[in-house]
């Protein structure tokens, strides 16, 4: 079974530029999450999708971050414009058991904002 | 405010000993709690899940306890090996479907 795929693995941009990250969850997984993990901290939830609907985006900085999951499968997270404090690893996770059960994480996309 | 605290940022133990990691929380009513392992440059990997009505779960050399009165979970690795060296994250999940991770404890097992 293929795992959660994320790309790119690494991205370096200058502040005020834009960046997009892509995630393809495990086949059949209805729930998809985007987390931000700053160095030395635990993952912080940005947004949760159930199929193509948003379940929770309360911690998403909506003035600069956006995410979509148009067909209920893969998802894109965009940051525009980026700030220095956005430097982090962006992790995508999925689960096929609704809200109960293990989360399957991708390897993450490491963003450096200069 | 809601808070999750994992014990000291780093834990160093000798190979063969038991590692005990703690996860304390305040102002949560978790339905269940999970433990994950994260290696440098990798995503977290699920280890164990324990529900609010369970006291203890075991999986091979791993054991987790959950005390909702003390608001604490303990994670034990028995007969630790250098390969167990990693960061361990606890995550609380509520019935409302919200999940929150602690900042993790980095375990180093020395040969």
C-alpha cells in the first residue's frame, strides 16, 4: 500500500514570495490534515478535510494560507505571501477511520523563508 | 487554557534500561490518546492508541498507561535499544474530532 505522498520535499523562497505544497493521501482515506511543524515543536493543525469539505480550519492564517481538496483526493496548501516565521515543515496526514484511529503522515515539505 | 506537556525535552538512558516518557495535559477531555515516533527529517509514525476507558495498552516492548484522574499518560519502552532513539510525540483527541500534539521528548539510548 502506497503511503502519503508529498512534494516538494524542500523549498527555499524569499519573504513575500508564494509557495504551494501538494499531498496525495492513502487511497480511500476520506480525512486529510495539514500540519505545520516548527523546529523543536510538535505538529500544529492547520486544516482538516473530510472528503472535499473543511472540518476545521480555525488555526489556518487565512490572510496568507489557503488549502483546497477539490475532488476529495489530493490537496494543495498555498502560502502567499510568505513570512520568515512560516519556515517550518508542512506535514500532510490522512486517515480512513474518521476521527478515530492512527494518522498516516507523509515525509513532509520543508520550507525555508529567507 | 488547554495545555499538553511532555517531560523534559531530552531523555538519555543506557541500552537495556526502561525508558519512561510522560505526557501531562490540562483543560482537555480527551476521548483517546496516541503516541507517535518521529525520526529526524521524517513524518511521525503511529505507535499506540489508548482510549479514555482503558488503563493500559501493550505492544511488544511498548506499554502506555492513561490516567484521566491525574490527566497523564506514561509511555514505556522496555529493554531499550539504540534504534529506539527518536522523538516521541503524544497526541490528544477529543470527541469533537480535534487532535493536538505535544512538543515531544527526544530519547537517546546509549550503547
